[in-house]
């Protein structure tokens, strides 16, 4: 098992509300993803969201579609992008790696949980990926 796979396994074991994980490299390509979640067709939009540098007061991208599910972007900072589906189909947390960077840890969050329930774990594990993306 690679070190990346170990990090993903540890994250999934620590935070049971995370149902899917993807890791995007700084060049915008997909490094890896869990078998149950395919980000390949949505990479362009995710990378666009990651590349967006907001000035104070700017709204930026208001929604993103991943695997056919539309998420409203409810938080968009250098540390994290949080999206939620208003039809209760789950949430996404995208943590840039490093903070403000173009690589990212992308997680699909259990619809029964709030995205903030998993936020701390996602941010902590994103820091562990700095040398891999």
C-alpha cells in the first residue's frame, strides 16, 4: 500500500462521515480517488474553483456539479471550499494543498451529517498531502 493510500485509509477510518475522496495534483490532474467516486469528468470545474482568487466582497463561483449533483458553494476561502446540495444529497469539502494552492483534497460528505462535522479532519489530512501533490 502506498503512503497516499494509507493517508486516505486513515482519513476514512477517522472520519466516518466522509464517503468519497479524491486528490488533485498542482497541475490539475487527478492523483487518485476512492473507487466509489469518480471526479474525472468534473476536474475542469473543480480546478476552476481552486484557481479562483477572490477579492474581499467577491462572490465567485456560486455552484459546482460533481457526478451530476449540484452543490451550492456556501464557503469559499483559501483554506477551504464547502458545497452543499439543497436536495439533501450530500456535501463537498475541497481543501487546497497547500493552503491557497492548486492541488486539493476533495471529499464527499454524508448527506445525514453537516459538512462542518468533517471539516477539521479534512483540513488536517490536506496538510499531510503537501509533499505528494
